């Protein structure tokens, strides 16, 4: 089927175009590989869209600029890669504490430290468990294709404003650097008054608005934490995952993002050989699709979690199914480029197990 | 027939709430200068306040403005984000010396250098007040603090940073002045400086910066009067008052 | 031209900066403590007659304690 408006772009550009389609008006960034295509694209595109682009003096400053812009109720984002995301954690914690809807994109690379500039999923913990200080959660979305990078970037803004919470798009160097066809689209019927009932605009004919995360009065911080936890609980309505051939599967592979997509190829091959393997690919990493995994576990299925790290999401998989089952784990080492063949033997071994 | 006229006129934007500041602390005076400037220029309902970390973290309790708290030192970055998102608003940061000249040095330098059209009120009392009087980047050599109990040692800790001079050297800066509020003459000059800084923002001339030399009697272990005297005898000689940059004055020349 | 100074005693922190700022030297520390435990300042009724209404005391006060009033004849008005 020919789609006339289909374009062939890198994941990084898809993220940039998705943000523009979502109506982002401010971009703040700092150069770091492998996401440089995003600020390079945005340096012109944001102004063309009537918005603003700032190449900040640091990752720290870029994230704090995002805090300021998003606190005005304006759709804004910052993008970076792993070491840069570490530096942004301060502002991310403040955004969570202040309930400011910033969008943060992590086109992650290998670590720890400088690591490498290749793909890795080793920032899973940092993304879903907090990363900065305090009890908070980000909504975390993990695209598995370039089209999904575009779509989920738009969704990231919608969810950020729906919950007044920072949202992270967790991609990796594979998604960011890979070129694929994308059908761009622009969301319709956006609320023209979005953010106007709480954003900073100047206290004209009303009481001043205060955006803060400091609660010193007796019981005030406890109340704020309860409020935040209730919000994180409500976010469960957004849980999303891809299920692939799970119905009759004996073994469920759990993998997210680029690895989820590569494993899918392995599963197709093994299916042609009669092996009953299926895939659960979490799209929301927080909130995590625990109920889906538990249902499959109760059906008697076995589990193998595959990640491009030394074992992070597998902990959430095990927590989800802990009452009835366990999950094996296969680590695709950071610093290597995975192919579908890499996962054949680990899957066959788990099937035998 | 006689008529009684009130000479003092506190701006409405200054909330009727007792401050948490120690006796003699100059924060209250600096807050009032900001309130007067915003009121005189008719900016109150169009202004966004960017607070910082330190004793003045609660400034939003005393100025009735839309406001946000920023992480330590990051107020100029937060202000940049706000001004870019809402260019038609008046945006200012209010920061102390630990916040601005130490942990936030990168943010203030680049905000100024980009010429962000925002205003920074920089209150320099040569000490970390809220945390209990530790050495600040602006602590004078020889000055005793809780982390340099023998006095700041030049060889180990360097010398006090003169921020207004540094800021004035940056391209995007429209206005940079250092003032004090330790006596009536200086307060009157400070009033004009703060007003001018906001006026330059209204005119879209670029970054404006006012450093206010201030006392911290509690952490200086001095009476408020002795602290005011110290401004004159120790601080002003090292941090000279005056206008260090004024793009309009340069144009006139 | 007679003037009058009002101190919001509950707000006074006893820093005494107004005493130094007053060019006529009429402000003094009283023997009264306010609720916060600060010894507040005062101008005695006799000294009040000396007040010029310059409001320097209010200008130096960091706590917005002081209000100054001038009584003017309708003709002259206050400067």
C-alpha cells in the first residue's frame, strides 16, 4: 500500500518531528552522541514553528530551562543521552516534586561512566525507579520502531500535561540512528487552554500561583507525597504493551524497545520451526504491565527476559509474576550490537529448561 | 484645618506578613526595593518571580507574584526557560551569593552572556546564611566562618569573587550595578538601580543585574549596627559600589 | 510642621537600625518586649514633637514596621 506522505527518516528526526507535531514550543539541549540529530534539527525547526531553541551551557541548565518553560504550561522538551541524563536528574526530581510536565528524551548509550556511544538499555533503572532524589516516578515510554518514536513523542506530551508529571521517552542508539519509513501525523483537537489554569503567567486579577517542591509545615510533605503516589497509581490507566503470539506460547520473552523488536524476528524464525514462543514488549516501562505478565504466568507460561544490559527490567518482571512463576534472564552485553541470531540459542535453552 | 498625610507608602505587592529573617537582615529591604520598582513601573501582574535556595527561598511569601522555586544555583536557567516560553512577561531571579556565585556560576554567566532579557537581584552577604554561616565564594580573606574558623585563607581557599565586574564584562548584559542598603544614601541609590534594571528589561535591552551588598548579623556574629558598619569599612572597599555597565549610557557617549 | 511615627510593635525585631538612621535622634529602645520577645523601639510623646517626618527610619527598617505621617495645613501641604 503506498502512502504518499510517508517519509524515510532516522529515529532521532522522528522524535524531533513528533515533538513539533505535538505542539512543542521550547527546546533546550546540549550536544551529546548519539542524539545530536535532534538539537541540530530543532535549532532551525523550533524557530520555524514559532518556538524557541536554546543550546544550553550544560545538561544541568537545559533541564532547568525545561523546568521553567514547562512551569508556564508550555509544551517543552529536552533531549540527551545517558551521561547527560544523569546530569538532568536534579531538575527531573524538581519537576516531579513541583508537578511540572516536562518531556525528557533519553537516546541511551552504553555505561557506566562514559561507556560508549553505541546502543544500550542500561538506563532502565534510572528511568523507571526515579534516578534523582526523593519518592517520585516518571511516566516512561519505550519505542520499538521509528514510527513508534514519532507516535510516543506525541503521546509523551499528552500524558505529561494530563498528569502534570515529567515524562521520559527512553529510546536507544539503535532507535535514534536507524532509518525507517514514518507516516507523520498531527494530533487534532488539542485543548487550546491547556496549562492555563495552573501555569505561570503573572498574577493578574487573581491570587498568585506558586510552583514549588518545598513543604516544611508539619505534615505538608507527607500530604504531597500521598498526592503524588495517588497520581502514580492513577497512571496505571496508561499501561501499554505489545503482545506477539502469546496465546499458545509456552515461553514468553519479555523485552522492550529495540531489543523487543529484534527478538520479534528471532521469534518469527523459531515459530517457523514449530517452537511455541511469544513476546511481551512493554511500551510503558512505568507504569509496568505487571497484570498482563501475571495473567500469562497464571496460564502456566514460562518467562525469559532479554535486555541490552546486565539485568534491570527482569526485576520488575519477577516482581510481577513472583507468586506463580519466575523469569530467566539473558543479557545482551552493552558494547555489542545485537542481531536476531544472538537470541536463538538463549531462547532454545530456556524452552528446554 | 489640618490634614494628616502618610509619608510611607508600602507597595501592595509586599504581603502583610512578618518575615522569617533575623533582626537587621537586609533581605527585607531588598524585597521592598523590588516591590517598589515593580509597582512604580506597573509590572506587578505581569511578573514571574524565580526564587532560589538560601534564606530567601521563602521570598514568595513576601512578594505577591506568580513564582517558582529553582534548584540551588539554577534560577537563571529556570528564568531562561520562563522567558523563552513567555517572552511578554517580566522575569527576575533573586539569588544569594552561595547560590549565584558558587553552585550557580555557570548558569548566571551564560544567562547573562546570552543576553536573556531577564533581571537578577543578587544579594551578597559574604556567607551561606541558611545553612549556618559557612564560607561563601564572596567571603573576604580573613573573614571567619564556620568552615574557615581561622578566617578565609587566600592560599587554600582563594579570594572573594567580584560578580558585578565579571557580569559587566559579558556581551549580553545591558546593565550591571553594585549597590548597598546599609544607609539612607545607599538605599536611595539602590532604589534607582533596581528600578532601572527592571526598566531595561521592559525596554528589551538584555540582561540586567543588581548586586546588593547585604548584612548577615547572625552569621557575622555582630549587632545589626556593627554589621552595617562592616559594609562600609570592609565590604565596599573590596566590592566598590557603582555602575559597571549601562548600555544606554554607552550609547549616549 | 508636626509629624507622627507609628511602630507596628508586633513586627519589630529590635535591630535598632532606625535609631541610627534618625537624623534628629529621637528614637530609642523601650523597656517593652513584644510577643516574639524583642525589645521594641519607641519615640516618647515629648520627642515626637521633634520629628521632621523624613521617614529615614522607615526606609532603613528591614521589617516594614514603621509608618510616618505628616500633618499639614491645607494650604501648605506636605512635601
